[in-house]
C-alpha cells in the first residue's frame, strides 16, 4: 500500500463546487470527506507544513510562526537557510520527528514536489531531501536536492516565471513533475505534492473574486490529471489518494499597526533586542512579541497597553504551574498546543470585526501588507482553521466523517498504513474511524472543551473539542461589554 497526498494551500472546503472544482467533488463522491477537519495554531503555512510533516502542534515541532524570533535573531520561515540556522543536528530545526525521517530510517521512499516557499517545502519533507530522496522544489530544482532522477526530470522543463501571480504555471509544474517521476521510476511509498494555490490568489483577490475562482478551477483541472492517473494505477499499486489543505482563510476587514501603537505607548520596538529595545514584534493575524530578558513587569505593561484596544482578541502567555497563564487576562500557551521554548512571551490573535455595522461576518483585523478585502489566515476563527480533508482508496471508508480530525492526524495515519513506527513526538492520532477495517468509534463522545477569558472590554471564547484524548481547535467568539456581539 502507498499514499499520495495533494495539499492545496489555503483551500477552505466550503469553496468546493461542481462548477469550479468538479474533480475534487468527484474525489469527495468516491471517497471519505472529513467534515470536522481543522488546522493547528497559528494557522500559517510554515506552522502547518511542520504539523503535517511531524503530526505535532507548535508545542512539539517548534515552528511557532511563519516569522519568529529565536536564538537572539529573527527567523523568516520562508527561507530554508534561515530555518537551518536554528541547528543542523536532529532536533535542531524541528523538535519533533518528521514522517520523511521515519521513511528514510526504515528504508522507504518519499517523493516531495512543491511550489510553496522553500522553507515550507523543506519542512514538509524534512528528512527526505537531506538524505537524497526524490525532492523537487519547482522554483529551483537544483538548490536543495541531490537526487539524480529529479535533476534529470527537472532538466526537461523550461524555467518558471519568477514571483508568478497567480501561480498557475507553478501548479502545473508540480503535477508535471509528479507524473514524470512516476512514469519512469518506482512509485514511492509516500508522495507529497504541495500546490501554492489558491492561497496566492486568495491573498491577491479574495476568496469569491471571479479571478480567484478561475484560478481554483484551473488548479482543479491539474488535480484532474492526477485523479485520472490514479484511477488507472490505484488497484495495481493499492494507492490511497488524499486531498488536503493546510489552513483556511478569513477576510481582512480592517488593518492596524501593533508596532505603531506600542511606539505611541512609549515602548522601543526593534527587529532584535541587542540594541536595548523593549520588544520584538512579529505581526500578521496572530501577533507575537518577545520582551527584553523576559522582563515580566515590562511584559505586563505591554499587555496592558494592547489589551485595552478593540482589535485585541485573545492573548496567550507562558504556561505556569497548574496550567495558569503567566499574565492574568490571558490564556496559557498550552490551551492552544503552543507551549514551546521558542514560543513568544505574549501572543495574541487580532479580533474579528463582527461588531462593526455592515461588516462581513468573515472579516477580521490584520497587521501586515495585504489590503482590506482579500483573504488572510493565521488566527483562530473557524474560517482560518477550516481545512480540506478527503481520503480515497480501498483502505478508507466512503461517505463522510463527523468526528473531529486535524492536520496533525495525517502523519500517524499514513505511518500506520505503511506499517511503520509512530514516533513518540507525534501528538496527533491514527484516524481509525476513517479506515475500512478500523474502529468506527460510534460510541465515542466528543467533549466540549471551550475556554473563556474576560477583561474590562470583552469576553473571548476559544472553542475546542476533545476526542479520543486529543484537543481540536474549532474557532473563537467574542462578546463585547454592553453589546450583543
């Protein structure tokens, strides 16, 4: 038995339709649809890449954001060399074992073809590309691979356009690379294909813009080529096909600047703490802050400055004894599986815009370069956490699955299907209820594990579900004092 997993970056499952994505809809008809499938936190691509690869949350793998601060320096996770600066030995970059490492150590093969950033690509097939396995980063096929077959195949393709928006040729190249490889080489035990659309177009146009829908339609056509090939090869090879996404999207409703606000409050903000700065800020949908020397009084002052603002959603600080947060009015990092030595001193999710008249219910605050009206992710709304999960093949049941599942469950499920050991660092679970001969778990109870925190302005709830000993994040809700929202 072998597996093929195709990841569509940023695709929300409710964006599928017969007219726009007929091939994904066909896979859903013949396969198993995960109805309650969610991302990890923060719902960012590099974090999700590590989560899919390791079967663990940020508390396990240590990639705590797309951009973060570690070892006294800023780390841009889109750069593989920047990530490698965290340490070249096992446990240096990621502190959980990746599925690529397990396959390599057990003499099994993994093919990785991706058009995402080099950092995301490197994390998603960690342990594979370093060991000389077939790994093809389509933007620069010679930079991070020594595999002869990949170099031979890549040499047959023309160069891709730089910074392509939308990324249609790069999406096609992922599929071309995969089909070229399996036409001439033995099909690997696991093939991981990562297509950077529709995320690129959602950031450019928004989710429902005609141009974004047209791009998604073209990407679905490319998936149709894989679906056709799989239909002919699946019985011969016992191939299981997975369609997935790493996170969903909300809509940018209002933009703010956390750095500007902190500067107005009198704090010194910089890229590092070497020059006497009070705090390093890495904003997006989730804003991460590291303070000078871990100074707790300084951190409390910064939190007080931020928490009084209407755009401040819910904050998280280090987990102390008894699972208490370091600062009153926040929740502990452990509440969202985010407690790690690299975790920020303070992380907070920017609120949604639901209380503003005429605001789109999917609209959220955002701190970054994208304009109002386009898609964004990283936070804890149900829109951002919502992820695609469709399984097809003789190992999986058909129909739909309503039990909570998450992207951290992919790695242990695939490893189980391959008959390989599951590392002790894995925090996800085998999705036994998805497997033909597995335990359906009809009598299992899904527990409500919602948490709430209050301040003078509002109360915030983190909706969580507990199932088979695992926590799944489901979304956020705010209630503002004196208002019904």
